[in-house]
C-alpha cells in the first residue's frame, strides 16, 4: 500500500474521489478530498470530503444518515485520483437518487452494454411513463394477478424445456422468466439490491456451514 504523502493533490490541496458502489460497481458520485478529509475517511471508515462550495469538511451522511462505509480506496497510476469503493446506507445524490449520474448524454446502440440495472430502469419507466403498445406497460395495467400468471407460465416453460434437455430453448425460457420476474419486482417495489443482499446473506450462511462441516 502507498502512503498518502505519495498522492498528488492539486494546487488547492484537493484530489478527486470517484465513489463506486462495491456491490453493483455503479459510480455513485464524484467528490473531492484534501489530506485531512482523507485521513478522517480512513480513520472513521466513512467517506469524508472537502466541500468546495462551503469550504469546509463534509462527512457524507452526517445530516442525511446516508453514510458511505468504505471498503477500499485505490489511487490511479499517476496517484492524482482516487476510487473509493463503498457500501452505502442510502442515496448518494442530494436529489435523493442512488447515484448523481442520472442524465444520459450519449449512448451507442452498437456498443452499449446490457445490464440488469438498465433493464430494471427501462421496465420501471414503462410503469411510471406508460407507453402505448408496450407489452410491459400492458402487464402493469392488467395488474398483479396478470403478472403472477405470466411468471407461473414461464416457470412451467422453463421446466418443460429443461426436461427435454434443450439447452437453447431452456436459455430462451429462463430469459423470459427473468424478465417477467423483474416486472413483478417493480410491481412489488423490490430492487436488485434487495435480491443481492439476500443472496449475499445466504452465501455467508453457506460459507459458515461449510466451515462447520470441515471442523467436524
């Protein structure tokens, strides 16, 4: 590990800190640290920044409760920028959104990478801003019973395809099931992070069970 004295702060004594969610890998915000705020961040294991507008130290979450628990801090090759991986207690943005980066400027249709987060956002948009002719909007308009019926149907299709040992068809049907399950999640107010957290808790339990078995 490098010493913070090796970091290159700018002429105002600041270094940019790119805050990233340790689980989702999503960029949450860009802020600035000086040497004092960086020391505080490492001591408290909570992000502390230097507010350029207020000209004062700023412990993220001190007033909002949306603390950012630091997992790691990494400097770039020139040692003049930081990536801070965190586990956040709440939204990173002062507007109440998960991330400050919510305004698309450009997206390549050819190169834009698929993500579950992106699909969830698109599905949510079909509920909040209904689009005529959209199948997703149609499901939301029909309500929970219709969505549950489709989830059940897709479960059956997955079983049939898998029983037939048809890999291509099984992949197709699993994708259908995943999509309809995500529609259900939006309908029920369940986020991907809720599922990640649940699976993570099971991973810890499974790991403990394996350890117990090994010691017997």
